[in-house]
C-alpha cells in the first residue's frame, strides 16, 4: 500500500521536529553538566546539587550559557548562587 504524499510530508516534519527537540535537549543537558563541572572544579568543597535543580528548571539555552560564563568567572560560590537566584 502506498502512503499519500501529504502523509509522507507530515511524518517527515514530525521526525525533523523530534530530532530538533532532541538536539536542543542534549545541548541544554550538556551545558548544565558543564556548569556543574566548572563549579565543582573551582569550589570542590561545595555541594552543587541545589544548583543542578535550579539549572534544570531553566529552559533558555542562552541563559544557561550566561551561567556557564558566570561559573567560570565568579569569585565565590556564594556569588554564583546570588546570580542564579536573581
């Protein structure tokens, strides 16, 4: 049985959308892991678990990238927490 061209287009668009969402989700998760890795390397005595939960609530990849830069440059863990809470 042959599928209609319209059905094929709809299926293809759905697949493309799913792939795009998967890529975005993967990038977001990678950025969160990178933030936590930077914080752990810079402040090994601090518990980053509460930070992880806060970061996971953020959906904006650009905002997460800003937090990655902040994690790399912040003078103290507390300063990072204040930035995260702002």
